[in-house]
């Protein structure tokens, strides 16, 4: 009699195998790649779904919040079109990556490679060369210090300024010419939700509808022995 092969469970791909959330874009699931204490930049390897070391931080500035992306989003034509409409810039393209997100929290998160629930409150319309590279700003759901913030204007000014500085400088490489990076607009929650919606549409247009969730293994019935 043949034995049944053991069932194996596999970790979902953080970009393609994780649902952005039933309430998205109002509340989203975010995959965190790096945290403020990281001295190197980690980035998702798109093929394997494993975090890889992208590069050591070139300067002393580090991202002041947990930073990652929203699963099943893509910065493509819809996101680029919105950037062009709002800024008047021409020949804008999506950067071809998932939608970036920064999550404000009073908790100390010591490592990335984890999922969190986050509430978008606004964002930066960042343009890198001719590419739309939006950064969504969110708060950790039910966070004790930031959880009641719902609009960009309520976020601490110092934190917003630190995030601006980080994103305007972290791609600059010593000895090379200055890279053309700008924050063309700082927007509030309604626009952040629109940008996320568009990135979800861009993803569906490129990869199709969301993949069905894997069925959960059945639990064995417990036998009540008298």
C-alpha cells in the first residue's frame, strides 16, 4: 500500500500571494521591507519573493519609519496618468514597482519581512527622472500614538520633513551627478486612496485578477473518549 506524500506548505509571495485587504484602499495590508534601525537597504527580490540586500546606506540618513509596499499593486499607466494630470509634467511613466508605503507607529519594530495593517493618511507625489514613484504615508492600525490620525495635516511636521529629506537624498550616490528627484505634490488621504486604487488597477491589468487563496487544510476531528 502506497503511503500518501506529505503535504507541504509554502510561504506566500509577499507581492503576488498576499491580499491587500478586504477594506483596501481605506485600510491596507503592508509588507515591511526595512525599519529605521537598518544600516543597509533591503528590497524584495521580485522573482523569488525573498528579501535581498540592495545596498548599504550611502549616507547617515535612514528611513524614519517602517517602509515597504502594498501587495498586489503596481505603479504603471494609471498611476503615471494621475501624476501627469496633477503636476502637468509630460512623458511620465510608472516606475514598475509595487506601491511604496511608510507606516507611522510609536512601537519599535526591530526587523522587517512582516505584514502590518495600515491606514493611509496621505502621500508624496515623487517623480524620479520621468517616473512616478509615489510614497503613501500611513499609520499603524490602532497605534496608541498615531492611530487616530486620518489626515496628512495631523501628522507630526518634523516626521513629514524627515521623510521628505530621506526620499530626496537616499538615491544620491557620492561622486556622481545629482539625480533629478522631486516631490511634486504632498497630498491628503482622499488622493492617497485614489493613487492606491489606480495601482491596484495597474496590477490587475498586468497580472490579472487576484489569485485564489490556498485552501486551508482540514482539521482532524477530535475523538471524545469516555
